[in-house]
C-alpha cells in the first residue's frame, strides 16, 4: 500500500484521498470526513429512525372535523341525485354518532347547561337503509366515508352463516375494515361498515320462530347482535373461518357505525296490510290528517310530459302507470314500522339495534336523466373522459338521454343499469376509435337505443367516418 504523505489529506472513515472525493470536511485536530461518508451516514440514520418509529399511521377523525348535517347533505348532493329524505335522516344519524363518540367536544359552540348532562351515556344508533336495487344505498354509505375520511368496508350478508357451518363467520366483515385502516385497530374503531343484502338473512318463517336451525337467516342475525351493538371482536387476519391455533387482531366495535341496506322486496305489501287494517279507504299512499292516524290517499305523480317526448301514447301510459306504482311503494316504505320488519323476518333484537331507518325512493325516468349528467362522476362524464383520452369528443342529445333513462326504468335495475346500457351502445365505437387519429367527434342520438343504430363518428371537418362492413348501421 502506498504511504500517506503529509501534504495529502485523507478521509478518516473510508481512507480516500482528497483527489478521490468531491470534498473533505475537517473535524477536531486532524480528523477529516468526505462527502460520500456523510451521505452514507445520513442514510443509515434515516433507516434506523424509520424502524424505531414504525409504520406511519393516518390521523383519526378529530372532534372539530365532524361536519354538521347541512354540510353532509351538501356534500352528498354532489354525488347522489334525489333521495332528499334519506340524505337528511342519514346526515343527522352520522353527525349524532360521531358527536356521541367524541362527546360534547364535537360541538364548538358549547352551552353552559351541557355540564348538567355530562354523566349521561349516549347509546349507538346504527342505520338501516331500505330501497330498491340501484337506488343509491351503497353510494350514500361510500360517499359518507369519503367525506369523513374514515375506514370503510362493504360486507355481503348472503355469504355469512352461523358459527360452525360452511360459510363465513360474522367477524369476517371486519377484515375489510381493518384492511382499509392498514390494520390500525385504533383507526378502524372509528370506521363505517356497510352490510349489503341484509334482507336476505330474514328468517324463512317470517314472524314465526324457526322450528329447524336457520343457519343463514336467524342464526346470522343472532351472531351479528354483539358486533353491531359493540364488543371486542377477534378478527382473523386472513378472513374466513376461525380456528383455535389462529392469531387474532382485536377490534373494539363500540364506535363503529354499522349501516345495513337491502331491497326488502315484498315489504311494501306488509306495510300495506298493516295500514289497510287501520283504515278502510283502500288507496295506497299515506298522509297525516293531524289526528296522529295515517290516512290512505292516492299518490301524486308529476304528469307533465318529458320535453320533446317521442314515445308512442300507449307505451307512455304504461311508463306512467309503472312510475305511479313504484311511487306508491316508496310512500309505503316511508311508513315502515318495527312490526313490519318483524313480519318480514327480522328478529326483534336485531331490529332494536338498528333504530334509525331510512327508505330510499325508486328512481323514475326524470331522476335517472339527472343521474346521467349531474353528479361529479356521472356516467356521461365518465365516458366523455374515456373518449377524450383518445382525442374524441363524446356528445349525447337529450332524446338519447331520455331513451337511456326509459330503458333503465323498464329493466328495474336502477342507476346501475344506466352504465350497462351506455356501455353496450358504445361498444363498437370504443373498438374502432383507438389508433384512428382522423376521428374527432362521436354523436349519440336516440336511434342508437331505439333502433340499435351505431353512433355517428365525425372527423375534424365534420365528415362521417365509414364503419367496416361488419357493422350494419341499420341493425
């Protein structure tokens, strides 16, 4: 090894000379350190600090960050069209839930008389959403969780069975909540769980107790009681069935908000039977006459024609009759009582743990037209964004939107059906557009849906694009 000269400076850590490094920094006496060793030391310290600190945790919802009911509804209006009553019920329930969680600190404008009730313990009020498929139950819950920035998960009640039988234990619905919280039990304890298809676990015998064991109905309701009310649940990290040798993560569900939703097909008939027993008028909707009794009257439906209506008269009459029937059912569902839910097949203990009940109205054609265009992430805007990525402007005329709404209404698939209808109509053009720079516009008219024609594609000069022979424009 070459001998170090007195005139050449060397790094005291790596031994490199001043000509081999960018810079040398002097310490005490004749100690020197080069720039490379400084960077290496900084990286080592950073790794050690990260290991000691552990994984970064997201903040938990703060008491002063809980929006009031009006702010919640205002946010929901940006994504969910209609369902004004359900929004109001849900916003108040969510606000009261987190106000209960955080105590009176959630309200910054505290009154002096609040101290008189400081020893009052507030119980949890979980929510049940009742409404036809595609009416917005899941979307309301998802939007709420996004606003509050809390962990959120969706569980399917149809996959649950009583402990000891083939299927998933009720604790498995909490696995998704823990995953959404990055397995932070403290943060998951403030989350929201939406249990879909809750009506499918109604006991098969309705209001009568089951003679045989109902493992996917009444048994699941019994198993859900403790979790919904609030308990320390043992969550299996991998989901599925629990076994004695498995390690569990404990989650306190006392502050978890449970929202249960279902279509409850046939529940309107149960309400109708109850109401008709109390009155002898025999119509279908309800209003309060001021005496505390619900009188039956005929539902009022907007009879004004849709702008530039082109449907034939017979079909239009059928559409209005269907809209009136769905409107009457919606009015009946607004009058749901615990007795109706018990007759449907829910046990009283389960009903009692879901004290807040909100019904969602069936969507009519005009509401579906609004859903197509008004929300921030509406179906039309989503497809327009997809087309813009290929340099094409997508346009729908009003008659086309009316045809989409009518088709979805007839299918009775709710808002979910809108996307599938548009997707099917645009399939051919979405196949042809990529890689064709000459196409600049796509026009969608009513004929695309009523006569199964292909949307019109235009170039920058307005000339139509000629489709290959396999696409029959008149098909």
